[in-house]
């Protein structure tokens, strides 16, 4: 093989290697409809551990939905597929005192996802974040799998004890 064809081949390989993120998969479905049931189940678990309940927050639902959709579209379970957690929260205009994120892939339903998170020490710790008062939850389906995103948070408080929302 001559030098010119070798250079062309090398250039083509470099272009393909630098072409960007993984291939995209169509999102078959995406929803936050399980969020109220998640809040009830998580609240029950937290109360069994002596902690307060959580309620659904529409802004946290939106943050969870964006993350779940990004994971489904790229067929990747990752806290950074849509940017870092803190940058995503800031980008949505959130001011939170405490926050955490649990992700899951492949769980067929909400109950399975919550069982999986309870069984994982790090995810369990997030579910039991003492300061958490609000959640957002979403599921997106892509590449034949369910991708779950749960955001737990506590709003930052003003000096007089009101949430900074």
C-alpha cells in the first residue's frame, strides 16, 4: 500500500474515532408518572427509619426526566451522560441545600428499582438522606431497557427558615 492511501485510511479512522458521542437510540417512552408512588414508597421506608416523608417536586421531576432520557438515548447508565449532577441542577435554576441522585437500568418497574436502591449501600444512604424533603423521579425506555433517575433534595433555606425556591 502506498503512502497516500495509507494517509487517507488513517485520516478516515481518526474522523470516525472523533465523531462524537455514542450512537443515539430512539426513546421509546419517557415519563414521571411513577413519581407519586415513588414518594409514597420512599416516605414509608424513611419513616420506618425514623425520618420524615418526601413529596414530589415538579422541578426535580424535570431534572430526573432529562437524566433518564439522556441515559436511554445513549444506552448508558451514568451520572454524567447529561453533564455533572451539580451542573444539571444549577442549569435548571435550583438552589438546594442537600441533594443526591440514584440511577438504575433494567429494573422492570418502580418497586424493583426501589428494592435495588435499598439493597445498595450508597443508594440506600441517598434514600435516607435526613435533610431530603422532595423528590423527582422519571423512567425512560430506550434500547429495550428502562432507565430510572431519582433526585432527592432539600431546598436551601433563607435566614428566616423559608425555602429559597
